[in-house]
C-alpha cells in the first residue's frame, strides 16, 4: 500500500514518541446536543452486524457502516485522501502495523479522556499499538498471538513429540524429513508480517525511539539470531519453500507434505478454509519458545480509530468501546471473523471455549487466550511500514532461489526503511 507523504519531522518526548499532528479535530463538538450520526469505514467480516446490534439499542447514537477495500489493498489510501480533503469518517478500521503511519500523518484524534473509564479492560501492550506517550487514538478490537498448528495424526504416527522450544523444533524437523523424505515440518516464513511475529517473540525489535529520533534495528544482533535460525533450517533442507499464501502450500497442508504452521490465531481459518482434505487431523499447541523465555509473538490485529475531523469523538468512542467489549458484539465478531478479542471481557467470552471440528474438536481458542497474556510487550511498529514490509518481503521472497538470504533481506529492509524515514522528514539515529 502507498503511504501518504508525511509533513514535517516527528516531535519526540522523553517518555515516548509524539508525532506531528496528533490530537487534531474539533474536540469541543463532543458537547453538541442532539442525536449523533457516526460514519464507520472498515472491511472485516462481522462489523456490519455489530453495528446493527448497536443501532437497535442506541437510538441517540446511530452508526452508518460503510464497507471499503481492505486497508492494504487500497482502503488506507482512501482514508488518507478523505482526511486530506476533510471528508474522512468518524471511525476507521486500522491494523496495528499501520497505526504509526496514521499518527505520523496527523489524521487521528486523541480520545484518551473518553477511553479512560474502560482503559483497564485492555492489556497495556495492546494500548501501545493505538497510541503514544500513554495517549490513545483508537480502541483495540483484536490481537493475533501465535501458536503451532500441526498435523496431530502425522506427528503421532511418526512418534515425534510436539516441540516446546525452537531447538526441539529443529530436531523435530529432521525427524519429519527422516520419516517422509518428501515431507517438511513447515514452510519457510517469507511473508514480512508473519516473519515479524518471530522477531517480536525473539525480542528483536525493528523500531524504537532514541532521544529525538527514530531508531531502526532490523539488522541488529537479536534480529540476526532469528534470521540465522530460519536460514539454518532452509540450508539443511528441513523446511519447504512455497510462496506465502499460495495454493501449492494449501495443497501441501492437505496432502500431509507440510506438517505444521507456526502462525497467528487467524491461521486457524486460513488452514481450515484452504486445506479441507485434512479436516479433523490438525491440532494446536503453544508456539515453541526460545529457551526458557516464556514469550510469544503477535502477527495481526486492528483497532477502531477516531479520525481527526470527527465532531462527535465522545460518542464515536462510546460505540468503539462497546463493539470491542459488549458480549453480543464480541460473540458476533468471534463467529463472523474468527477474532481473538483484545478486551479482557472479550477473552472471557464462552464462544472461545467451543470445540472446533476441523481441529479434532479441540477448543483451540483456549490456547490462544492463554498465549495472549504472554505476548512480548516491547514491540513497536514504525511509521513507514509499507516500505519496510515491501523491502523485507522482496528479499525474503528470493531466499528459496538462493539469490538472497534472510540476512540480506533484513539488510535491504534496514536501508530502505532508513532512507524512507529521512525522505519523509524524520530524524533517524545512527
């Protein structure tokens, strides 16, 4: 997706980053009397139904939901264009990975005072994805902690224990290949956002703030450790190398040629919907750990952001909080979009305890509920993720040809990201 060109450099505070333009909008208009009419742009399954549920019981605050193209496929461009013209909606669905770009562009509104009464309903690390300096510019909807999806039948038949650490995963990968020379334990993680989840777990940040500047660390020693791990599996021919989200990979899952996928909660529906031939044979276990460190990565999740020109931010926030916490809405979103709720009350929803027939009647979302509390809380997304993801994805996509390595891909993304930040007026620390 193309990012809007950001005007001006970032303004930074000692406690964290405060970006130019944040907190705009007519906040005084929240005192406007009379019914509120709120427009909401998004694309996720189930959002429209939650809006309908709200409107039936809140006649004084009516929400009009407008479905737009997925953010990465043009939806974000539409939001930026509308904001520039002063025609943006009150509410917009924004993925956590893109939130910093919207903050930097100054198109979101500070709603900290409006979320304060329910702030404790969400973990601190989740709030960190929708704001800076402890301020909030949106309400979290879902998170995407990672776990290991695996063919329980094949592991059992081959007498291979489900790995609990990455060292055990390497050993299991060798055993899978020995049991079936045409099979591999997993596909190489070449999608940049999926790969980010492994860096996230490994305490290998990509972005940070130093003094008055962004720091970029994709080529750090911590990131090299994670990259070398996957490069090692590839060099030993212990993983497959299908393109990410490709029909060939889905076929390999169905046929038992790829035995597992370490991925986020939304991989549950991805596997289910694309590998029907192996229904009932999959199970879910916790993500393998780095040694004794009990931390997992996150790969996905989004929020309901309040745009800067919204003239009823209090009412808009009231709806956004309701959508993410009310039992009826959360139950709908779990059923429609297979989300893992970001709110603590949402995580208590009994729908997450339902057995999943595709996964041998295992209540797999209980595992993700437990893992959500172990997400590494130090991760920060940068403001030019479009550039970062494109550069990293291009490099990772060449690994299987042996024309590139994971280290090369990270180095290319490092350079591309730093260049983009400087071109857009940000200070970057050396």
